[in-house]
C-alpha cells in the first residue's frame, strides 16, 4: 500500500468522496461526507455511514467489497449530482459526467484521484438511544439512523 499524503479529517468532510458497490453490470454510488480512516483489529480500515433509505445502501448491504474514491476540486459539481440524484430514477453517473472504471474487485471512476478497495468487515445500524443529543436531532421526522459500514482496505489505486 502506498503512503498516504492526506488529511483524513478534511478528506471526507470538505472534499467529499464517492462510495460505490455492486457489479459492473449493476452498481450504484453516492457522495459521502461522513467517513473515517484508521486501524481496528490490526487492519487498516475505512468506515462510511449511509442511511438505509439511500439506494446505495442496498448495494452495500449485499456486496462483499466496496470502494471509496476521492476526486479533484474540479469534480465538485459532479459529486453534488451523485449525492442528490437517485440511481433508482435515472443514470446519475451519466448525468454527473463520470466514466465508470471496472476494478478486479470493485467499481470506481476514471476521474478519481485515489480509490480505496475495501472488503466489508462490519455492517451495523447506529443505535438511536446511544447517540448523543446533537445526533438525535438529525434523526427527527422519520429519518432513520445511518448504518456504519466498515471495510478493510485491501489496496488503493
């Protein structure tokens, strides 16, 4: 694995990323700004957080692997579309102007600066009752708590 020259706190929150799961024939991606990088169980991991009402959640639930990809600032508009349009309704990849790229164990896009291929290690919903009060306010009006999807980083490309 190559040495990372990134600030993981800014990488998700400010720069955003795409999480992608599925097969070359049937995959979906969405923009994420909630994520983390670290080590657990003696493995390098990336964790992402996705609500179950998002179309991508079903792909993540069923997949053994997923990718997390980061993009240059010039792709901000495309990432905005990937986060607001639904793959249930249209080809949002085409609408965002992205070029799918097939990897041996996942999907990413040609425009990505860096893609992490992850094998799912842990998949679990956040417990509303255990969330701090500030987080509980996010889950008002029927919004379901996010799922934590943790993946072992297999490689970055």
